[in-house]
């Protein structure tokens, strides 16, 4: 018998603190699988965000640092500038990246830092108990938008992938999701493209991953996955927003 | 012996960082330290280093964090309002026990203040400044040459103790030009950076974190940090004493006011008054034992600082409520002039009916 | 026949694997594990093609597939 | 103790900072203690340029000058600002081509030097600063003129080296013009050396 699927080496054999059906576990695994596949486990350095994935350094089986809330792209900049031979990625949620850390992500992207950023967008703040995120959808009820998010006064959801794609320094942008197996495999391919881009020294790569938060959406995990397809993808369309440039 | 160069404090500290082997500079322009960003933007590429003009001081200090956590020597510089923005990052650097060098070329505050020279960030520097129980080692050079020496020392101290080191200078020292020698320092005997995130080749993964949730774990971590701080206090308190042994009036000052004090001491000594100067060279750890010794015979201790009175609190803490500790403090980005200091000294001489000897 | 192994002790009961399986191989247990959840278990292994989609969806990486 | 505390002030673009740095460099080569402090920030943007140069036989306290022993003044606003601050028996060098008034002080030595006119005659307005420096060297012995001339080449950036000779000539012209103002001027009778007072 041959193994079809087993835990990647780059993921520690440990339980996560994530809620049942949370997308972070899938995204962690995809990154770990690609790190294994590309054979970079011994020269990759990850950055864990502040947010639900704050403990990511407990799960990845390679070097990982924390970063202050929103500052992961700055930390990644420092790492990659100091040690260009390392493969540096930042893992960020929607509050970390699109609210408190908007300046850092915009400027790291615009400088074309040779780093990879994985942006897990679940349209809500999980760690602090389900408050509005910059990517919360209009009408979506959260702890801090009890009547549903209203564009007037609360703004409309920010499309970060489209925002970053316009910078010349950004070489690859794709939005994907983990809503069903086919999409998970596409997300895996995007993760691989982004990390390969860095290995080849081609510049900033960005992968946004729409991910469910069953707990603070108040939905069964299976239903939450359908909600991504029915609601989120309308606002955050899937697909490749910026193709990596051809060789030469 | 290295050649003497004419450099302003800001340029000299930049070149000293290069001499210390630092190849990573991250910073955001702010007066009066802009010479550093300009100098480094030119110099870093020349020596194969990295210069990033960051989008903010928040980003700058976190770039330093990133470079430090992968094992590189990194420096950032700013002035008071920018240093306030960096406090979050400095707290994280202290918590992650990373080596980093930060220079504050102090200007008048609070708020946007002005760009005049000031020493009003002493509390912020010596009490941690950000959240949590931590300390940064604080060096307070008083000449351009000492700025150079302190930058080199700062990198070694940072590496030795895995702790942020802050160099506290004022706008005058940053801007003034003096002759300096910058020689590559002899290699210090420093611990290996086996904690750095350099890729987990041939070893278990390293992680760097400060979120510590286990029961009593954070308590233990803090106790360990405090032990480190006690060790730093025991080993690294530095000071300079000028004519302090028999002083009836002991001046206490650091940075550029200490220069004025030194010349005034010389002048009054020539006139026969027993006056001396105690200069803390490290503001943290504060050289308490040495100050207590120097102040033993003094009838008055006059603290001279370009703030409304911050250093004076450490002096009072050291000497106790019974000591006659006075303050000549000038906030607002203004220099303390020799004349003002002499008037205050004359007043003290009169009050205590001090005699020439 | 393929083989699906699920570490039921770590299962959080999200049922994403059940949803993912094209052949209805995996079902939720009636029993509870130590976490107090009904865990996923391979039930009709004879139907399993070893496609691995259950493992692809598992957020807790507790499914191994061989064929 | 020998000490000169020199304020140099004028418009931005008149070479104020270069004059200060050159003086410092010469001081350093002569084995003096020196400090140099430029005005910075907002003040610079106001269009005025000023620097403080201290050259001393002893260690220097503050680089900030409150009572200059010499002021080298290249424009009228600087004259208004600094004339009152000069110590008694101090020295005032004035670029009389630009400054449209005479000093009021009677207790200081004054050299009225048409620096810009002399510089123009030499073919380059921009060496007026060097002419003024020559005026200072005529009246002060804090640095040697030969040292200043030697320092010119070291202080000029590489892309301005072709101007070194012109700068040196301007210094000598300025010095000669000030020398010609006669040995009877009050400063020649004064033992300069102002201590800290």
C-alpha cells in the first residue's frame, strides 16, 4: 500500500487550539505540505500574527517568530533583508493585516519585499470574541455590529488582494478558499506558486484565503463552508488577480 | 591609531554602527536625527548592508525585531515622538530577549514639542517605556567620541544580555561636530546566537515568542528577566566622577549639560570652591552606589537637566529624603547656559555660607 | 481497497470529512471521545477509493489515507 | 586659556556651514579642541544659516555659544541678531557689501569687509565666505592661516576640488584687505582670550 495522505513533516504532531471546523488548520497544513514539497523546511522562517493564529509557532515544525499585532510584514522585511537566504513568510488574519497592520502590509508590498504573505480572511475577529473585521460583509452581524455591518459609518469590506495587486512590487496575488476539496487543492497550488516565487527571488507574493469561522458566524462548519461560496465569494471573488511574470 | 574625522554626532553614531558590524538600518526621518537616515542610506549599500526608510517608527522597530530575531545586528534611530511610537516594539524585543540598539536624539516635548535639544525622555527610557516589567540598558554619551564608543559598546551589551540597548542623546549632541576616531572594535567574547531563527537545519526548530499562557509560566519568565536585570545592574552601572571626592556641592548631570557642568566645576575649583560633578554614564542601570559614595560629604546635590525634573528622581531615590537634592531643570527644548548654572551655584554657596579653601 | 485511519481522540467533530467523501465512507460516531464530541470514523471502507479528499478537508490533520 | 567662540551667520547658500567646517578642520589640524554646531530644522527653512564654532586650547563645555568672542556676519538680519551678543572687546567681521548698516557697539573690534565685492572681482560671488574668513584670520591667531589654506583641499568635496585654489586666493585676499585696515584697530591691542566669562 502506498500512502495517499499523511501529516507533513513541517507540521508538528500536536493538537491545535482551533475551534471545530476552523479553516486555520487547513491553511497551516497546506503551507506545511508545500514547505515539505519544496524542500525548504530547514531554511524557512514563519511569522505568527496576533489573532487566532497567534500560536502558529507551536504548530509549524520549523523556525517561527511572533510579531506584534499587524507588524508581521515589517518583521518579515527585517528578517529577509538581514538574511536573504531564508524563505520568510508572514501569516496574518484580517484584523492583523487589514486593520491595525494596513500600513505595514501596504508598504512591504509596495517595496516589493521578497517575502510571502498568507492572508486568512474570515470576515470576523475570532480571538477577541467575534467583533467586526475590515472584511466583515455588509449586513453581517458581529459582536460590534449587532444590527449588521452598515457601510455608513462602518465602511464596506476591504478587498485587500485587489488593493495590493496594483503595486509594481507585488508579483503574485491570488484569492482562494478552503470551502471544499477542489478549492483546497487550488489554494495549495497558490501557496506553492507564492513560495516558489520567493525561492526564485522574484518579489512579493500574496495569497488571500477565505476561511470559515463557524464559531463567530454561528454556523455548523459544513454550513459555514457553504456560506463562503454563497456570500463571501460574491464580495471577494476567487481567482488569480496578478499572474507571476513569465521568465526573463 | 585611527585617523581623526570631523563628524556630527548623528553621522558618527552611524559610522560607529558600521564599525560594530551592524549591516541593518531601519528608520523614519525625524529632526534632529535626520543625518543618520541620510548617512545610512548612502553607507549601508557601500558595506553590503541594508537600509530601509520605513513607513513609520512602528515599522522601523519591528524591522529591527525581524533582523535581530534572525541573528543580525540591527539599529534604528529616532527622536522623542518617534521613540514613543517604538515603545510597543521595544517591549516585544525585551520580551523576546533580542539584541537591538536604539538611539533617541531627544527633542523638546510633550507632543510634537519642538526640535530643540531636550532630556525629557529620561523616565521613558529608564522605566522601560512600553508595557510590562522590562528594562532597557540606557547609555548617555556626552561627546561625539563617546557616542561612537557607546554605539560599539551598545551592540556588545545587547548581544551579551540579549536585551535592547538605548542610547540617549540630545539634539545638541546629535548635531554638534567634534573630531572622532572610529576604529573597528576588537572582537568581544560574546555568547553564540543559538536562539536565532536561521532555519532549523540540523537542530530542532527555534521559536521566538512572548505570549506565555501556561500557569505561572509568565511569572517564571518575568523572574528570569528580573534576574537578568539584577545581573546587569551589578555589572554594567557606569559613571564618571569629576572632583567629587571632597565636593561640598555635587552637580549631577548627563549628556550635554554635563559638559557645561564640567567647565563650571573647573571654574569654581579655580576660585577655591569644593564643587564636583557626578555623571551617570548609564541611566539604567543607575550608578546608585557610586553616587551615594560621591555625595557623602556634599551639603547640596544639584541635579542639572534639560527637563522639568526626571533624573532628579533617581538621585532622590538613591540619596534618600534626608539629602539636600536640588534641581536646575529646563524643559522645552532649551539649553541650560553656564550663566544660569553659575547663578544657582552662587545662590547655594550663599545659602550654605560656603567658604573658599 | 483503500485504508482510512482517523485519530478519533483528536477529532473535533466538524464533519467536513463526511461532507467531502464522495462515497459516504465516513460517518459520525454515536459515542463521544475525550473531547466530548461525536467523532468521525470510517464505516464503509469497502467503498473507499483512497481519493484522500477527507484528509484534504480535515482541519486537524488526523486522517491518514493509504491505498 | 585661548578660546574663540565664533558665530557665523548669513543667508542660506552663502557658504556659512562650509566656512564653519573649514575653520574647525584647521583647528583640529592645529591640535586645538573644537566643536561645531549648525542651526537645524525650522530655523534653516527660514532662509537663515548659522553655525557655532568653538576653538579652544582646552576641553570645550557646551558647543552652544551664548556669548561669542567673534561674529562673522554675512547679512543684515544676522547683524541685528548677533551684534549685541558679542563679548566686550570681541570681534565683529561684517560683509559690508551686503550689510547696509554700521555696528552700534563701540566696545568691540570691527572689520567692515566688502567680501562679496571682492569675491565678484575675483570672478565668483560664492567665495565671499572665504574673503570673510580671511578677515577673521587677519585678526585672530586661534588657527594658523597656513593650516586653513591646507585644510581647504581636505574639506572641499571631491566634485569641488577644482575650486580649491580660488578659495585659497579668496582667503588671502580677505586677509590682505583686513590687514590693510591698519594695525591701530583696537583688536590688535587686545590680548584675546576670553575664558568662560
